[in-house]
C-alpha cells in the first residue's frame, strides 16, 4: 500500500512540474488546491520522491528566490522527465481504465 | 532572479568523468605519460623504432621479473618484434624491445632477449618468424662456449622442439615465442649462443642458423 | 518533539550521503517547516502549537529518512565519480613529474617552422655557398626534411654538409629515436663522410652529415635506412654549375 502511495506521488509531482518550476512547499499547497484537498499526504514524504526523481535525472534542481522573498530549492522537469511523465500518465490511464472496467462490469452483472 | 544550480550525483559524476578523460587524453598525447593500457606503451615503442603499426601475436605475462611485466610478440609484414612493458608510477611503460627486420628473404628470422633482476630467476625469450613452408619441425638450442680449456667446448643449456602446428599464425605468417627460466645468461656473457634448425618431415635439414639479434636487460 | 529532534531523526539513516547532500536535505525540510509555520502563524495560531502541528503534518521522520536514504542508493555513481577524481589527480602528478616531456612536445611543433641551423660537428670552414632547401619524404608516420646544404672545407677537404630533421606527421607525435643513426650522406662517387652528428628527443630529431665533394659535383645523396626500405633523396649542391 505504501509503495503505491509513492508511485502515485511520482506521477503527481511530475505533472505539477510540467506546468512550471516549483519548490516543495509550493507543490504541497498546489496539490491540495487542485485536488480539492482529496490528497492529504504527509508533507515530508514528498521530499524523498523529489530527490529520487532528481537523482534519476527526471528533474533538475536550483535555488532561487521565491515570491515570499526567501530562497528555496526549485525543481524543473527535464526532457527525460517529460518522457517519464507521459509514460506514467499512460500507465495510470491503463490502470484506472481497468478499474473502471471491472466496476462497470460488476455493476452490469447484477 | 538569482539562480544557483544544484547538482545531482549523476551530474557531478559525469563532470568528474569528463575531466578525468580529458586529463588522461592530454597526459597521453602531450606528455606521453600515464598510459592506462599496456598496449599504449608498445605503440609508443613502435613509433620510436619506426617499425610501423604491428599486430599482436601473443601476449605473455612475465611476473617472474616484474609483477606487472608483460611481454608482447608483435608483427607486421616487415618486422617481427619482441617488446615488454610494465606498470610504473608513470603508468604503463616499455621495458625493452627487439625489432627484427624481416624484409630480407630468409627461411627463418629470429632473435632473443634475456631479462634478469636481482634475487630472481632470469627469463630468456627466443622468438621469430618461420617463412620457409618446407619446414615442419623446428629445434631451438641455447648453449654456450666453455673456454675453460684452450678450445671452446659446447655446453647445452636448454632446447625446445616445435612442430608446425605449434607455431602461432597471424596474417598468414607463422611465428614462435619461447620462454625459459633456466638460462642463467649472466654467467656466460658473450659466449651465449642461440641456434635454430629447421627440418622437414623427411628429416632433411632445410636450414641451420644462429640467431644473432638479441640482448639482455638487467633491472635492480 | 522539537524541530531539531525531527530533523535529526530524518538525517539519522542518511549516513551514506555526503555531508553536503545531508545538509541540503536538512535545509530543504527546515525551509518547508518554516513556510508551513508562517502560514499557520498568519492564521493566528499559537507558536508552540503551530510547530507541533507542522511537524505532525510532515509525517514520521524515521520513515522519511529511510525513504530518502533509498533514493541515494544508486548504482555506484558516487564511487565512479570518486574514482574519476583519483585518476585525474594521479594523471596530473604523472604529468608534473614528466614535465620534461613538454620540451619534446614543443620541439615537435617548432621544428616544422624553425629547424636548428647550428648542429656542431666541427663547422665547415671557408663556406663557399649555402642554400636553404625543402626536400621532404614520408617514411611511415614520420616526415624527413632536408633543409640546408652548404659547401666548404672540412679537414682540409672540399665537402658538402647537409642538415636534416625528422618529426611525426602530426604535431605532438612521436618520431623515430634517431635520424643520425639511420642515415648516411653519399657523393656521386659513392663515398661518404666519416663523421656527423645528431640530436633530438621524441618530438623531433636532427642530424648533420657531410660528404667529400669535388668541383663539378652536382648533388649528394642522403640515404635513410628505414625498416624494409632505403630512402634516397638527391640534394642539389648550390652553385653546382660553377666551374672550378
């Protein structure tokens, strides 16, 4: 169950960064906003995911001054990361499609 | 908008590897030092001797003299060469080399080299090229002239017998490389002789010649 | 739990990270807590309660630490990088110890434009004529270049002296170990001189040879003995048409 949560988080993180470069806290806030607070993950667990993506070369990091005035570590989606995002999106669609099929199939059988 | 890039392990490693590669390339090409592979030392020796590019027939590990010592038998159309290299503080470096000019027509071309080092058994190599196709058996003899009396007495030290199928084939030519630990050449000096005899299957002697191309190296 | 205790717990399983990497992790997490704190304080939360809430929202520090450590376990990037650094240092030291080779590298370059004009083998006296030439031959990887001929007197005899050099086809390349040892200078009657001289290094080698000549001789021949071939270059003598 935990592994799946991490896998989810990778997809979410990659897709957040597809729009613009963000820093960790910003991503948590944005995630809550977009999903209408459905995703209520433990905030600290985002960081291992981000570092993993960084070490794999899917994102690059740099430090920059945030709108709040303080310097923060920003993440940027690389071209390699864009490819990874597309793959994970496709995998997610297949997975959720399959779940939907099973649910629909189950409902019809009744 | 101040931006300071942060590097991941991957990026740092890539940069370090590139710098290392550039450093090795520069050292190899400008300073001619820091060879990572022993064959580079042999190529360096080739250039110094003007033999032209040679191909490796056999590589022999000779830890008896130097732990990292390698002996190469290399060849091309004009040259048969025995050379040696070892790993030093400066990278791989050549130890010695005997280029044999094989452009003249001879049934056999050959040479020899002895290596000795204090406190160790010496190594003695005999090498060459067999050009005469009639030769089926080769006998290589190492002996010395004993001048203890007034006449020279021949004393045999070591010999090898080779059949044609024992020869090393390369580029359509046949070579041989022999090694002995029993030739204590230091004791005989210039009285040491190496002769090679080639016979055919019927036992007819095709050629019998002395190999005069060779030398010794002594290391401390 | 205090903020410091939280961070320490996260950092504790990160022994395999470099000090810089650990500091980055600590800093990033602390900054996150800062941001969350600010948000709560703005909403009017009490400082102590806010800190508690923040740390709770972060999650289990031990788990974060373990997950983080897992991300850095990669296929040995760190050691490859360190090995590369060691190699670079070793190679630099070797180059420094072999700095004498720079002379050879320099010679390999300069000999192409400016070969040495004085090789002392006992100079020619009463030099009648001296001429610069550029006669080249390619011998394997190397280029042999005859660049000067002079006629004068040597040991009481009329003689011609020829200067030549050799270098690798490519700049910084390795040349044969000796030009002098592989060359001879002949005159038209098949005589050679009995001395000469040469010098050089792995970048460039030079030689000066002389041969006795008589009035009316038009040329001398430089013979270079390469493996497998003998290269003969004809060198015209300056003022060869002059009668005695």
